[in-house]
C-alpha cells in the first residue's frame, strides 16, 4: 500500500529516518482493523514530519504483520532490533503479542502500545497508552445499572490474556457494587464453528443474565453479534463491549446491532473541534493510502477507536523526548507522569496507567452515537 508523501520533502534515507516498527494486524480476527490503523499511522507520520520530524528525522515505518503467532512476530522484531533496523516499536495489536514483544525489546528501545488493555504492564521502556478496565468498563456498568437497571452480566471473550485479565479485573472491581458477573466463557481466537457460538447463546439463556459483556476481537465479535441477533436475543438482552469500534459495527450490519452499547475514549460522533478535525484528516489519509479518493467526495469509513489510538500512540512516541531521539530513559520519565492531547481529549499517564475521558455509545444501525461521558479520566 502506498504511503502518504512526506510533506517536509526531505529525502528518505538511513541518515534522516526515525525508523519505527509499525506492528498492525494484516490477517486473523484483528485483521479487520489493519487498514484503518495504517491510514491513521500514515496521517500521524505526515503531521510529525510536517512539524519538523522526530529530532529532525523523518518517520519511516518498518511494517510488521501482527496477525501471526506472537512468538514468531516477536522474533521478527528482535531480528530487526539486533541488526539495527529499528529505533522504536508501536502500533495496534493484541495483548498476547504485546507481552512477547515487550520481553524482546525490554530496556533496549521505546515501545508505545496503543490498544486498550488489561493494565499492569511494567516492563522497562514500554508505554501503554490505551484505556484500562477501571475507566472503560466499571464506569460504564455503573451507568447501565443506574439508567437501565442492569445488574446481572454474562462475559463472553476470546481465550487470551486481555479478555481473561479484563474479566478478572472487572469481577474484582465490582465487589461491593450491586452488580455481578454470573458466568465467564472464553472461545479461541478465530472461532468459525457455528456450533460453538450456538453453545454460547444457549449458555447465556440458561444463565439468567440481563446483559452480555463481549470481550471478543474483530471478526469474532462480528460473528457473535450476527448469531446473537439471528437468535432473537438482541431484543431481550443488552450487549456491552469495550472492544468494538465503528469498523466492527459496520461489518456486523444494521440488522444485528440493536441494544449494543460500546465504551471507549474515541467515537467519530464526538461533537468537538478536535474530533471533527481528526475525522476530516483521517478520511484524506484513508483515500490516499487506499487510492480511493474521488474528485468530489471521500469513500473512507468513519475512523474507529483502533485508528484513533494508533494515531495518538505515534504522536506520543514522537513527543516524549522533545528535541532529541526518544530513548528508554524518556519512556521511564513519561511512564511516571505525562500528558498529551488526543482527538478525544487530554490523556494522562501516571505510574504507567493511561487515564482517558471515556464515553458510552449506543449503536443505531451502523452508527455509534455517544449517550454519556462515563469517566473524566483525569485525576
């Protein structure tokens, strides 16, 4: 895929490049997010280069497919690092891959991890810039309890570290609240067997839950949503997810999004000047990357939270050192106390936890409309 041209006009070469391993999924359940994240990454690079680059160097991405086996992908990153081909790592990918990459690059080069995650990452040089369960899930469940009287939940997630740890932290955080998780069930990434999904639906019915928390990735979330609606359960039970964005809703289709709530820092429907600017710029970047720009109008979809966090994560990486090339020392300082402006508002990083303003949205067809801000994030 073609990259956006560098607005600075500087030549691309080893002596002028800031070489970043851009780790995005090109296939697998999370592959549905890859193209939006790539467009957002190219937008961020063009803006950073136009502003003078990273200590005068132009960003050059070394593209790495995050859709493979985490150990193999981490080995690829390790080889790039050992041969001096990269200066940093970033991108949007799953937590099981983050753990593998962090073990390889720990203490050697900066690594900004952009996705919402389960919390608790403490490896040297790793900055996690995405939302964490306290802000994103617990505050949303409190709102749903107050507004819709939902107290009893069923958790369905993929079987890897983020869903399992997020579910555990959610159950722990609900202690003492008038809200509970009745059951937790996890299925392998990339589950296509319809009998598995049918078994999940049957178990949800038996559980007595009033709502379903979905911790499913990409195409797995699409399959579950369609099966849920086909079984007529969307009219009876609320679904809530902290890991669905506009891309998944569009792929799910309007007939399968009834009573679907989503929480995140970013939604394309946010009514702020910064959100409107990012929406416009993303569409330009998408059309340039995909070659779909028409003479009259853009053919780009609305940018989802996976795109926005990728964009913000790259800007975070470029900003932590000021006038010099970012180092692990800079990540240590940012890990302790840092703040940055994102298209959805100011984000603070304190003691390794990023605090976001978090919003709750309700699906209307294939649109996500914000109904409330459930967490200010700051403080």
